[in-house]
């Protein structure tokens, strides 16, 4: 159940009425609403926010690694309603060494490169993504450099032949 202070926000109340089970928490801090969403419902929540609440722009998407805590990873979606001049942050927790979540490319086509970057740097797999390949690192790169358990020194290379 969301705190009463959060349900006072119109978008939170509307989303709660749409699918109360999709919301796992929320905060209101520095004039910005953050809603925590169940990972299995992220596509439906985004679709509702875009079609019914007019959050027509995905202005960002990234990952966080909370190692050693579990669930270890978090995917953060930054939405913007240009019509209402309102911003909304969604957070989704995903766990495991090979975390997976559904892609929202079917709702926001601009999520394509954001999801690829998050996959490349954090190793979070976006199911049903149209082209989930590396975008920052070479295809043969081993590991995901923004994970907290990634070697701080990077990988050692042998330059004796150069």
C-alpha cells in the first residue's frame, strides 16, 4: 500500500486505480515523484502512463548496481509529460547474476538505445528488445564495466607484441 502522501499526487492515484498491485512503493522528494513498480508489470504501467496520463516522453533510462544487497539491480525510468509539464521517476528492482526485465521499446521507441547501454554496462537483459547488442563496448568484451564487482583495474593486457 502506498503512503497517503504519495496517493495525493494525481498520477500516483490514477496508476493505483489502474493497477494497485503494480506499485510496490513510492516517495515524494524535492518536488519529484518516484514510484516503485513490480518488474513483471513495467510494460503495462508505461503503456498506461503514456496513453492515459500523457507521459509521452522517455527522457532517460539507466541501471544501478546495489551490490552486495539483494535485489542487486535497479532499472530507473525517467518519464516526462510535456502536456502537463510534469516529470515522473519509475524504479524497478531486478535480481540475480543475470537480471532480466521486459523491454519497453514497444511503448517508447526511444528506449532502444537506453536499454542497449544499460545491458552493455550493467548486464541487465531486456526481454523482447529488437536488437539487444553492445553499444559502448566491443562485441567481444568480457563483463559489464559498471557492475560493482567488475575489476577496478580493468582487465590486464599483454602489450609485448606491440
